[in-house]
């Protein structure tokens, strides 16, 4: 359904370090920076990217918005969370763990990235 997601960042070096670490914990390679300074992580199913806002204003996070990254196991969620904390992220919500949504159980880990964007690693429990 989605072709790409791009988030604003105020410090691309800081953002790249955070996402290289967290996405690396999920098995993805380091991001690639283009000649305009944007950083991209390419996957077979879509693209995630960060950029300094083109309007010149500071980046800001969306209130109520969350970007979720698929994980292959609870352990991968935990590694993602630890990598994020070690690279400028902030723990939010409950600690990583199982959430029972009634119809399904999910293992979730939430962080705010260095620019304040809410991000999550999610594993669908069998």
C-alpha cells in the first residue's frame, strides 16, 4: 500500500545514526545519503527516509502519528529498542512487551527518535 515514508529531521547525522542502529537491529543495511542530503533505507517493499524540511522550518513530529517497523521476533523488537536508546532515542509508553488487542497479540516496542517522531517495532505473535 505504501511506496515510502519520509520523516523530517533537524540533524541528519543524528537521525542517520539512530535509524542505522534501529533498522540495523531489524536486519536492514545502513542508509544512503543523496546529493540533497536526504537519507534513504531501501527495502523490497518500500522506502524509509529522513530529510531536513524543504521549507526551511524546523522538523516537528505528528501528534498521534506512529511509524511502525516490522520485526521477525520479540528479541528483534528488544534489540531495536536497545539500539534506539543507545543512539539518542527516548523510551515512551510501556516497556517493550506483549499487548493483547483482543483479536491478536502483538509484541511492541516504542521510542521517540531524536527529532521527537514516535516509532515502533512490532511483531505479530503466532
